[in-house]
C-alpha cells in the first residue's frame, strides 16, 4: 500500500503553530514531480510555490547561450518560489526536479496573503530565505575554489540530507548539468569516490557506503551551509 505524503514531511510547514499550519494545509495541493520536470523557467511569473516532501528541486541559473549551473537545491527543508513573497513575482532561475517525488503546492496569491499577516509564517520564510542565500553564496565560492571531487561530495551530502536516504537516482549527465561541468569530469570524480569505497554508482543509482568518509572528502562548504540552516531553522521533532 502506497502512503500519501503528509504536509508535515516538509520542515517549514511542520514548524508552524498548529493554527497557522491547519489554515495553510487547507489550501495545499499534492502534486507528483517526475525526474527532470521543470517547475518553472527563467522569467516565468510564479503562479504557485512548492513545499517538497520527498523530492528535491534544483535551482539553476540559465545563461543566454542556454548553458546552466546549479545555484541551490531545495528539499523537505524548504520551499521553491521565494520571489513570490519577496515581491519580484518572477525569477531568472530555472527550477527542475532533481529527485522524483512529491510536493505540496500553494497558489501564490494565498501565500502572499498569509505572508502579509506577519507572525510565525512570515518569520519562518524570511529565515529560510537567509539560509537559502547562504547556500547560494557558498555554492558560488565552491565552484571557484574547490575541486570537482569536493564539489560532488558537497552536492551528494546536501542531496542525501534532503532525501533522508542513502540512495539517489541520478545520471552522470544530469549531475554534470547541475555542476556546470563536462560529463567526463563527473565520471572521473565519481570513479575516485567509488574506488575509495565512499559510494557505489551503478546505472544511475548512487548509494552512500561511507558517509563519514564522504564528509571528510567534501570541502568546508557543506558544513557551512548545514550549520547555517540548523542555526536559523531549528527543527521540530517528527510526530
């Protein structure tokens, strides 16, 4: 029997006071997100925001020539569509499903009404935005100063944190697109990690075999992002 994702699987929603959460939940719509689906394209007006439960969505910056690189990932810790409450209505980013699953979506108009009421929901979204900005800034630093192997480790750790799993389905071509590098580079980096016994990679399935070693191999960027999320958004225990 397939269980239906609960809105409380999203940590932003779970942390809200019960009254606010129930009011919000009444307007949420569960959607299935297949791998590779575009949530929105660069320049789109955002009609909905998304609260992932068991999916991961990649935020990509798209260049004029069509090339792109990932600037952040969003999973069950957050929300896709911060431009709605920041007042921009649209964004130059592209949002693509990196790991298939589900999310609850909310109409942008309802989000803006809830945000305007101030209170816990507004405070939580602003803190999340600050944490997301930290991830974006750290990602830019990582691309400039760290090796591809370190970048891959950071990316894997952030992804697995949001899946709460030790397995991920992701082709090397998709990883290369996310990191903005050649596929051959990802093949080489993944091969090194597999040779060290850190991961097992087979036909698009990545399994973490030694998480402590994965964290040791990663650069400081993973810890910096993780600490900031934990500082700004302390989590409510699961029921």
